[in-house]
């Protein structure tokens, strides 16, 4: 029963604890949790983890416009690099907005026909394995979610949504 309906039917009275009940989680949330647990129980080999990573990234790319923008809109002008604190302090191109995006772009490209045919020549990653996935996580984990890239980019491309996504929905 919805929580607000319960309160309408059984209004709270000071000193009366008969209205107290456990919070019932939304059914959708429960089934999502079950799916996650099932995944954790079944995706135990590295191959399964790699497949799951690719599947989830492609799903997000196809359904989340911010992820799609981070991958497709960037023209590699480099304007965002001098705004990114992690690039300024480390000088590592992968530790920049465009470098991070490049890591997931290479996975998306590997799934396209051009990537399957021409591989690295069109920017697709040659092999997606656990080392590659760890690299993606490492560089997105280093992102400070400061959003400076979004202000510096002439197209408003920013990495924070991808960073949050990789931290929240994907396995670590
Ligand atoms: S949000 Fe991340 S990628 Fe963007 S400028 Fe900040 S640290 Fe760099
Ligand atoms: S400023 Fe925008 S378009 Fe230019 S490299 Fe950075 S993300 Fe790509």
C-alpha cells in the first residue's frame, strides 16, 4: 500500500504508535535489486563481467542522451583539457574529459560495423578485457565531478553523467 494512503487512512496521533509500520519499498526497486543480486551471483567469470560491461554501456549509450553526447558530439578540439583539474595536475591525456570519453567511445565503436571491420583505424578498441575495463574505471574514478568540462566545451559536453553512471550502475 502506498505510504501516503496509509497515512490518510490511519492519521498519526501523538503518543499512539499503532500507526507505525515498516516502510515498504516500491516493487520496481525491489525487482531491480533482485536483478542486481542475480547478476552478482552469475557474472563471476571475467568473460561474463566483460559482456555485462559492454551490454550496460551500450544500453546507456542508446538510452541516455548525456552519455550519447559525451561519445558522439565531441570534436576533439581540446578546449576542455585546460579546464580539467585532473589533467592540469597530472598531464595525463586519459585523465582529461576528452581522454575519458575516448575510453568509452572506443568500446561503443567496437560494436559498430565500421569498428568490426576497421578496428583501431576508426578508434575502436582492439580487445575489451578486464584490464581495459579497469582502465576505464580508474580514469572515471579520478574524475572530480566538478563539471568544469561542461563550461569549457563549446558544445556543453561534460563527463559527470558518465562518471556517476560508472560508479552507480556498473560493477567495480
Ligand atoms: S568533471 Fe571530471 S572530466 Fe570534467 S573537468 Fe571535472 S574532473 Fe575533469
Ligand atoms: S571541449 Fe568539448 S568538443 Fe572539445 S575536446 Fe572537449 S569535450 Fe570534445
